[in-house]
C-alpha cells in the first residue's frame, strides 16, 4: 500500500492577479491565448450592448481562462479606446439576496481602486452616482419604500455627471450619504407612493443609466468613446433564482452602448437552472436567447495539438498538479495513448475524473507477484472505462458485454508482441474472451504459462475485478 502519499483531489488554483496578469504568465495546463484573442476581437468589434457567453463544460478551465483574459485584454487595449474591465464572481455573491446590489457594489469597488485612465477620469463621479442610485433601484425594482425627498436628487443625477460645480458635487455627496443610511421613523412615515409608482421607478432607472453612460461617454452620434466590460463568472454554479435574476438585471439595467457582458457558463447547466425555476416543460434554450446574443465555445483542446500528444501531455501535467504519479495513475496513460487519436470519448473533465479514480484505487505493490500484471492492466482499463465509458461498465455488470464493446472502446488489437505495452493491454483483455483466438494461438503465445493463465481468466474476470477494486469508489461534486 502507498498510504504515505497524500495526493490532492482538486486542481490547485493559481494565484492570478486578475487585472495585471495574462496568458503568458499563467499558461497552466492549456494555452488559451488563441481563444483569448478571439474573445477580444468580439468585444472590440461590437459597440452595441451585448452579452457574450463563453460556453465550456465543467473542468474545461473557464475561470482560469477568463481571469487571464481580463489582464491580457487590459494590456492589449492600452493606447486604444479607453477600457475598464470588471471581473465578478457570481457564485461568491449568491448568498446575497439582491444581484443588482452585489454587481453594482463590485463595480463601485473596481472603479475606486482601478488605475486605468478611464477610472481615474470618471471613477469618482461614477462611484458617487452608483452609490446614490443603487439603494433606490433596489427598493423600486424589487421592494418598496424610500423617502420621496430623494426624488429630486435622482432626477438631477445626469446633471452632476455632465460636470457640476463644487457646490452641486458637495450637495450630491451629502444627499447620497443621507439616503444611503437608515431612514428615521418620521422619514419612513413620509414614504408615499413616489418610489412605488411608475414615475419613481423611471427616475431611478434614468439615474442609473446616466451613471453608466457617463462611463462610456457616447459621442454626438451615440457611439461610445469608452468601453466597460463586465465578466460574470461561475453563473451556472449559482442557485437558480439568483442566476436568472442576474440575467434579468443585465438585460434591463445595463443595456447601454459600450457596455459588454461576458458570461462564463456551462450552457447545459444554465438551461437546467431555467428548468428548475420554471419547470421541466420550459424551452430553456429559447428562454436564454433573450439574454445572450453571442456564444463562444471554449473547446477541450487547442486545435494545433495532435490528439495523442495533447491528451498525454495534459494527463502528465494533471498528475503533477495532483501530486501523484505512481500505480494505476501511471499505467492509465497507456490507455490514453491507445485511444486518444481514435475516439471522441476523451474530454478534459473525463481525464480529471480518470486521474482521481486512479489515484484513489490502492496499488497493492506487495502483492505484485500473486496479483498478476494482467490483473493490474485490467483494473486500470476498468478505471478508464468508468471515467470515459460508463455504458460499457454497465454491460460488464449485467453480463452482456462483448469483445466488440471492449475492443472498440479501448482500441485493442491482436497481441502479437508481448514486449510492447499496447500488446500487453490487448492480451489481458483478450484472455477474458479467449474464444476469439484458437487454443493453438494461446499455447504458442503463452508457452509454459498456457494452462495456468488461461484458467485464471474468463468473462467474469472484469466484473469480479470491478466489484473488488473499482466499484466501491464514487466521486461527486469535484471540479
């Protein structure tokens, strides 16, 4: 037993300085710079308010990609149209009840701390505007109740953003401070229907839009001279009500030219959230079309890699990240070599699942002489099928599996060279289906081992090994 090793089960997150680092600093397991350039092209090409979904399966590295993209895009846009970028982790904020407050609060913090020329020149006014308007929006949009005395302030918000004097600015700051705090009982009793009425809601929305437009500074033709990009990550991990409310807020509150939203999502998972909220009969894909105008797929591998080389290199680096490179984890690479160029079963998430299963399955080194190498080969193959082809595992367990199922799934060939690993993979599995070859073949192939080996393997062997060594491990909720 190798119990003294303590491997990880989750990939360690790199410390990324989101607004400074780029793809060159953090290549990680994948080089996503090419996809980053494509995303930047989309962002800089479209002036209309647009939401772009970066769609990738769980485990494809969306968060790593988006964090690196933010810093890379800021670097690449220096000297061009002034750009500000906000990275917003939606999942980290979904304990809050109001997505608008969470998103606006993150924008306020970013503008207050950013050193981009856009934030330096407009940040103070924008921060003031957002701090002043957001409390009203939160109440008018989703709850009722704020003093009608602040109505005049909201209606004049656009004047301050166009360059009011010091007195007006001081007045705005004082008003913002007053209304952002807790209202007195007298003030609460003075709450009338203003903020509950349509004119109150319109006033708050106009103030909010005036703030956003001050950031993008449209020219006389209405085209933005500055750009705000908001990256919303981990949306598909949020609770459904929060995720869908955030989409509604993006659509209705941030619909301003020069503002681009980028959503890091697993589209299928997001569709499931729609169904969880509105029912299984909902056309989730059609519903989401209301919010997303452009989708960019984040693939499982850069196209310039040959499949075998890429997947083997990725698996090696996975084991390095997990801190474990022995036993079944190493043996499993032979199955990747055998299948990578010829199957669509592989994906980054499945490879991660395979690596974890291989790490957690005990490699009983002290039993090697009695636990024949062919059994180790079969167990490793079963781990591979568990991660990549659970349908074949089901056939093994219900005794319906055929040699064709195994040979096609694992890309096995006839074992004619016992010194080569691919031949050894094939031999171990073919022994479980000995009728595929004649007794004469096995006598010649195995020599003196013929009788003992052929008597040790049959169609029940994979099922027995699975139940004893593989089937008692289940991995859930790991990404």
